[in-house]
C-alpha cells in the first residue's frame, strides 16, 4: 500500500494551530528521521503488552491538563480492539476521569519488564539539570515517569514519545540545547500540534494497517467532559473548561473528523 497516507497523517497532526512552534520542531525531526511515523506504527503492531503514560501537572497549581489523557485513552482502546493489552499509568485524579472508559488505568509504577512497549503522551521529561520545567520557566512537580523510559532503554524495550512543545518525554531525540527541553529520548518521537492529535494519528495509522476503523466510535467530547468534571484544566488557559491547549473542542473534533476521512479513503 502507498506510503502517502502516512505522510498526510503525520503532517495533519503536526498542524501548529496554537502557534507554539511545534511546526518547526516537526520539520526539524522529519528532516532527521523521515520514517518516524511508520516506525512508531511498527513498534505498536509488534507489541503485545503496552504501557501508556500520560500526566502533565500545570504550574503553579500542579493540576493535570486535558492534553494527553484523551489521547492515551483513544490509543489504549484501539490497541485493545486489536487484541493487545494496554495499561494507562497516570495520577489519581486523571484515573478518576478515565476509569469509566477503560478498566486498566493504574497509579502505581509497574515493573517495566512486564511490558513490550512504552508510550508517553504529554508527560514531562527532565532537562539536563534533572529538572522538569514549563515553557514559562516554572518548575513542574511531577513523579519521575521518565525513569521508566530510562529503564526500558537499558532493557531494550522499545518506546514512543508524543509531545508538542519540547519539555516532554521523547524530546531528547531532537538534541536541542535549551534548558526547557527534555533530554529523555524514545525510540520514536511523534511531534504534534497538540499531543492528543499525535495519539489520534497513531490510531488512524493502526486502523489503516489493520483494515478496521478504530477511531470512529471514539467520543472526545465525552472524555474531556469527564476529565474536566473531576478537575482537570486546560494547560494554556489554566481553567476548567471544555478546551484543550487553549483550542476549542470543536476544532479538535474537526481533526478527528479529518483522520476518520483519511481512514475511510485508505481502507480497501
């Protein structure tokens, strides 16, 4: 099958609607590693037991944001539909917002060796000084989820990082010398305009590879509503509202609609 749909998806999910420099990072990484999206799909397709991590506390309140968990859920449900086992690791408040949709949401750090692949979606990674920084330079108080990726690397367990800014797990692949950027690497990095979109793009790719639309029944509005209800906030506005990264939910829904159209056009 033509590779064209992969290029269409990776370009769509990197759309920099929020004007936050993700497009520059995407183009930089794409020039270094043009097959990253295809490689990430292969990792997922060849993995049986996947750990998906998502938790980004927003300073100064340290309340987690609505970017990340919806994508983690969509990816977990798609992997389960393919007969794989997907576990989401996050903090308690996020678990509360996701537990109605997926039974395997945990808060205790598991044994990395139990998994065949790790995926991070919008989770802070440490910088070269060992700190977790926001892009406004504030320190983020977050559990060391990136330790799991360092352990996975030592054990030879493949990993995928999804981010939209530079301070997330996986952004170490870019090798950018900026104190706000994470040095934590992943085997493959997905750079998206919004991290949720990176996960949705992978679900679209898995759908085409499997010949089954795994995104069509996903209701982002319902998921974000649940997360906001338990207390999650928009990471940009820092308010409890039906938006993600300062972008209205209606626009996020359009991205999912476009991905669904790409799936329909490319499933025989």
